[in-house]
C-alpha cells in the first residue's frame, strides 16, 4: 500500500468523504515550533517517483499546521488549523495562487483541532490554545459562535455522528466537555483524566459513547448518560495518547496513536481489548484516520515525515 514522504513532520491525516483514493495531510517544519506548514492532498491511486502517491495539491503556509479537515458538503473544500491562530479554507480544485479561499483570524493563540459536522454538513469547529472553541460556516466572514468554559488549552473537538447540534471537546484542564450549539455553556463536564486530555471521539454507532485519550497514556471510554466513571480504560501505550478515532464500520473498534511511536487498534467491548499494535513509525505518531468509504483502510502520519496507508490486518510498510 502507499507510503509517502512528507516535506516536514506530519500532524494530521484525513480521508476524503467523497473520493476513495484521496487523502488530506497537514505537516509542519521543526515539529511545529517554528517555520512553515504544508497542506497536502494525495492521490493514492496515482503513483509518483518511487511508487509513492502523487500529490494533487501542495500548499505551503507561513506558519505551522496542526490539523486539517475535509468539508462534508463540498468535495474539494477543506480547512487547516494554523499555529498563528488562523483557520484557512482551501479549494483544492483551484490553483495554489487562488488559495486559501478564506482566512479566518479570530483565535488569540494556536488552533490545534478541527472537525466538520458530518450530520448538518454546513459548519465546522475549531479548538484553540486560547481556551475557546469556535463554530464556523464557510459562507460567513466571521465565526457563528464562540464557546467558553475550558480553563486551559483546547486540543480537540468532535461532532456527534448522530446529533447535528452536539459536540465534545478535549482540554489541558483535564476535562472532556459536551456541548449543544444552541447553549452557551457545556451541558456536561467530565473530569476525564488526571492529566491533560489531548483527543476524543464519538462512537459512530452509539451516540452515548465517547472515548478520550490523555497524557496519562490511557484511553477511557465513557457513557455520557452515566459519566461518574468510565466504562473501561484501555492501557497499552507507553506515552501520551495523541489521537483516538472510532471506526465508521465496526461498532466498538477504535484506533489510537501515541508519542510512543505506535498505532493501536482496540475493541473496547472485549476483555482483551488490544487487537493489534503497529510499530511502523520511527518518531511520534501525531495523526490517524479510518476511511468512511473503504472499510478497514487506515492512515497515519508522524514526526518521521512519513504518511502510511494500509488495510487493517496488513503490514503498513508492505508496498
């Protein structure tokens, strides 16, 4: 399967919800501390030099990029989260000179997370180190709403796969919070971990199930109807859990990546929850995704500047 060398350390990968062979990636020089960012769109079916996927679109930015997200309503539109506090919209059907098509500058610090609403499809969220989240519409010049309540950096946001107005956020204040866009304050605050919460995601089959990943090296799975204690805790990573993703095809399955340089697949409902551990990266793994269109197709990227795409159950390094 395809292996691609990025121009800088990788931070995020996202499969297109419209094209089976299209992958979006965000990378940043010097591990995101200083330097430029790179937004890439890869065609997994079109091999370039050495058999690697050919980039359909490559756009350098003046600051680091920490996350990216495809539009759920327009096949060529995507968003990127920048270290300068901006959110940038790109249309990959247009040449680089005509991009970004929109630049939002409202956050006071780095934008670390993005998520596009998969139900309503007309809006997306940004999560920032300025302790806030913002709701955006591609057609509006300014944010629709700002959500305040976290007491430290907000690292990630995730829309519910079932409820168009519900999302959750992960923060360095050690909480996960559940919000309704129609309400100014969170509807639920979960003291999720004893250390910073870096990532979270909703189960695609059960709208009450939420998974959180933390600096404490663990993943916890919560039922938001009864959040006093987690349903289960998944232990197996050796360092901070950077991202978690639930499978769009198999209930109970989730994917995680860590600063321990591994990617893990889990089924939280099983006693032996760890299904497989992949050790194909040689540096921190910062981005993962599972394809909605192709069951079992996985992707990861890390600070080793590599982007891997492979089917579940196979070796990511097998070309």
